C-alpha cells in the first residue's frame, strides 16, 4: 500500500512508518515541515495519490482535534478513504463508567493532550463521512518503549484491555504493528479500538 504517515518525525508516527516500511509498504514520511495537519489544503496536496493516511500528531493550540477536522475535510477531496488515527487512552472508561481523562487521578502533565485526543475521537464519531477512520487508543497509562513482540490483542471497545495483573499495557512496537495490521486488513472502519497484551 502507499501510506502517508503524518507525524512520522515523532515517536509513534516514526514507529508506524518503520513498521509499514519493514512490511514492504510504500511510505511517505511527513513532519510539520512537509505538511500543516491543521490546514485542509496542505493536507489534500500531501496525501493525494495515497491509499491510506496515518495521523500521529501532537501540538499546541488543540492541534489534534483541529487536525481531525481538517483530515475529514481533506481526505475525500484527495480521493483517500482510509485514515488511521493515533489516539489517546484517556478517553477509555474505567470501571465507574467515567473516562480516565475526567477522573481525579489523571496526570496533570497529560491532561491537555488527553482532552484534545478525546475531542478528536468525538469529532470522528460525530462525522458523516466517507472516510473509513479507525481511532487507535493505547492503554491509558502504559504505552511503554519496546520492540514488537507480535502478540497482542486489538478490540473495538471503550474500556481498556486488561492483562492478568489487572493493568493494561503494550509496547510502542506492538502498538505500531497493530496499526499496520488494521491498514492491511481494512478492519475496524469507523471504530475506536484499543491495543494491549
Ligand atoms: N497512553 C496514551 O494515551 C498515549 C501515549 C503516547 C502518545 N499518545 C498520543 O499519541 C499522539 C502522538 O504522540 P507522540 O509521542 O508520537 O508525539 P510526538 O513525538 O511529539 O510527535 C508529534 C508529531 O506531530 C508532528 N506535528 C506537530 N505539529 C504538526 C503540524 N501542524 N502539521 C503536521 N505535523 C505536525 C510533529 O512533526 P515535527 O516533529 O516535524 O514538528 C511530530 O512528527 C499524541 O497525540 C498523544 O496524545 C497517547
């Protein structure tokens, strides 16, 4: 597949670009010098001719939800109908039914990014769009540095996938691998999924 990765200069986008390249896909790696993810015209020009787009963004002034909106506008114009959105885990809900981001113990350092990510998910879910988006939530706390093991679970759900120890965790390598799996399979269109062991 010909895949545009927006945010490929970053941590998670870089991991997705590396995994997709390792599997033989034709990857266009884009950073903020190549495209403005908040600008539909810039996005349209950057992604035209690709089979799919991966967005792995972080930035000031609510970049993430602004980019979600811009992508929903730009992709149909560019003739691209598949979007994998690197999401947040804060929008998953705990046993009390509350989103982690709204709970009293959510780390202050991640609050703004997590709120932005939650807004992006809500925007995608509310959109009437031809774009087959998939929003991929890592575990709320433990997306940890590490290589691909190739063994992980992916499910469309709003609660974290828990391991035997009651925690949800996954390595960056396996998270990136799950994203490329979804691109290859076409599964999980218009769904939020989460990945964990
Ligand atoms: N447990 C969790 O919930 C969890 C954990 C980790 C990450 N995340 C989420 O994953 C997302 C990505 O995180 P990350 O750590 O990979 O971020 P990162 O390393 O900071 O990378 C951000 C990327 O966004 C690009 N970018 C910034 N502004 C842009 C713009 N206007 N147009 C185009 N590209 C732009 C940057 O490009 P340049 O470098 O070229 O400026 C960079 O490639 C975040 O939104 C974060 O919320 C969630």
